[in-house]
């Protein structure tokens, strides 16, 4: 019967019909086909052994619908072939057979019956020397495969002193079933021969009741875990709130075992046994998830070789460090923000490079960005105190330009400049701002408020050389420079507005098309601003036509200052 098919019997409403399970119009006689093997002994007259007749049977198999009785499938005769029993010729004292062993051929359901004749001849010259005999144990189900063989010795024509029961029991315990004992069945006595060229062979035949059991050939009473197992790689994540879900990979393991279906017993080290093998040699690589605010022990878990036992790996997360603003003395600045490092979005074991330092009121950082060497260790950044920090120009291009312009202009101390006719007494203010045009024009650093008398050199009071050197080391390039243009010295000039100089910097490559277009537009605006500067002498030469040349002078200065602010805002907005 087809066990696999019958497992689905209730679903498909089909049934297997064969010689052991006739029905639905099929009788056992119609379903059974038998092939006979007969051995006939001649030559020894009344001492001839009895004919030895053995048979093998084949069953025709049909799959039938239970309700209609209709044949769904004709599987033909099963099995397709069988081996006939191997027959050892009995011994007759004083006689020599022409065949020691006969039969054992493979046959199919279409083969005719087999006939064999063994002829005995009288031994006219018997010998008295020692003779040998062999007892063979064979497996009929594997085409008479030899299981083992014993050789015994004795005097010619004397009984063979041998008992096969111990070997028979051994093979039965291994799952074999005895078919025929060709040595001493029913107490038969066998003899040694009397011819040196004649060695009697006795055949003891078994059929194998052991079976190979595996995932493809299961047996109901056998625990599936004996031939099919699963092993796992379990990756746990710990050390942070709401850690990532554990990653579990599963490997299937298979093997074949040997069982005795008669006694329902697993045969250790059986003939069909095979070692465990897995459906994959390695577990897959696992990328560790990124958890913001934390860094892991590792970024990848490399492919691991599989084992029958489960494997567990625990990935530990650790909190990222913080950026700590300190003053020039190394003391933490009270009230300053201490942001935690941002985790690298592509590597769970790292934090981002070039992390922006926070703004601290009244202080200016010595670095614009930092790259932590140790993701879990706090990092201090030195801040320099700024006097009158409100004089530093910060441009936020996310707000209204006009309001930014108004906020940028400090009118403090303007009232002190009351005597505009005496330059030696007038105090003017200048501010040099360093802005990041990649970051909406936000301030990188500033000179702070520079104040001295009109006519004095700003270069003598402040130099941009050192801050520009530091910024260039950080990867910045100068896009425009109001203060150092044309390598001219700058002087404090009479004006109601502070003199504002802007140095724009960028980390983008100069060959970037966007940056090039932006520089071109800036240059046009710069030229417009210079034109306004140049009209001042012209207007002053015609001041007799105006009510007050001094008023015109102030107006020109205001327009120039506003153009400077418009330039900075336009530069940032192009970003």
C-alpha cells in the first residue's frame, strides 16, 4: 500500500487497491501474479533430494475513487522486479553434484516460471583428506546480497558439525526475517564431500525488514526528531530602551536512520544510517540596526558556520557621549547645552563625523564641528568669551530679510557721535562676520564689535589671518571676502551705521556648478554696491544744489550698508 497516498485518503476520497486490499470489483486472484522457481534433483536414484520450489509474488495496484469506484490511476504491478531465492545443493555422501548453487535470478511479473536441474554423479574415487564446507547468509531483498559467510572443515563424508542458530538470531535482531534455512531445517544432517574439487555451499536466506527512514520516507511510530532537527542562530539586542527585535535564523538538519518495522525498533548503526547534514553551511550575515543616541559593540555579524546546537549572540548598545562646552580655563559653562552625539545612520557602532557644536550665548566656539574618536566618551570643546556678544551679526535666512537687517544694525553708541565735523573725536564701529553659505548664512565666528576713531586702520586692530587659517584647515574655502578684497587696508569711516564686513565660506568644491553660478550672481551685486560707493564724490561735488552735503553723505553710507546686508541675504537665499 502507498502510505503517502493514504495519508491524503480522507481529503481526496481515494483508496489504494492491491492483492492485500482487494475490492471495488478487483479480486485477489486478478490482482496477484506469481513466478515460480523449481529445482529438480536427479542422478542419485532413491537418494535424490526432494524438489525445491520457491515463489515470488507481484501485486497489481490501482487507485480508486471511493464513491464512484472509478479507477483514478493504474500503477501496474509492484514491485517492478524481485530476486528469486538462492538455493544451495544438498550434500549426498558418495555423490558429487554438477551445481553447488542454483537460482537467485531477478524476475519481473512478465517472466515465465524458472526450472533448474541438478545432476548427481557417484564419486568413483573418494578421498579421505580433510574437506571444507561453506554456510552463506544472504539478503533476498537486495538481490541475494551476501551478509556473511562461515567456512568449516572436516573429514570426507562425515556430518558437518555446525549450528547456524546464533547467526540467525543475530540477523533477526538487526531487522532481518528468516526465509529459508538451507543447512539444518527440520533437523537435516549435512555432510562433507569426498572430492577435493567439490566444496558444498549451504544458503540461509533472509528478507530485510529494516527500512530507511528520513524526511522523505517517514514512519508513523518513529519520532521525527530522530531524522529531522532544527538549529537556530539567535541574535539579541540589549542596552537601550525598546531594543530591536531579536533576529532568528533557522537551519534544517537531516539524516537517514535504520529501523525494524516488525519489532518497531530503531537499529543503532544500521545499514541505512547516514550522518546529519544541514540545508546550509553558514548562517547569513546580519547588519546591526542603528538606534539613535546609542552605539553598538559591532556593526555586522559575520556569517557563522552552522552547528547542531543553537547559537546565541547578544549585541550590546551603549549610550553615546555628549559634547560639553567649556571655557578657556577648562570649566564647564553653566547653562550651556550639552547635546548627545548623533548616531551614524549607516554604522550602528559609530557616531556621525563632523557634528556641529552648539551655540552658547556670550561665547564663540574654537571649532565649528567635531568628530568624536570614542562614541561613548564625552568630548569637551573650548569656547572663548565674547564681549558685547549682541554686536555679532547672525543672519538667519529662514526669517524675513528686513527684520534680519534691522536686527543686525546696532544703534548703540550712535548718540555718542554728536560731533560729525571733528573726525578726531568721532568713534566708529566695525564688525567682521564669517558666515557659512552652505548653512543658510549662519555665523561661524565674528570679530565682535571693533570701535576706534574715524580714520584709524581696522587692520591694526584686527586680523583675519588666524581665523581664516583655522577655517581652511577645517575644509572651508573663501567664496567672497569683503574685508580683504583687493588686498586693501580698511579704515574706520564716518557713518551713522556700523561698518559691516562679511567673509563667506563654503565646504563645497569650487567646480560645483551651483557654487559657480552663485559666485557669478554675487559678483554682479558687488559691482552694484561699488557703483553706489562711487557716486558719493559726484554727489558731494554738487552739494551746493542740496540742502546739506552732510545729509547726502549719510544717505550714501546708509545705502552702501544696506546693499551689504542685501548681498549677504541674497547669497544665503541662493543656497
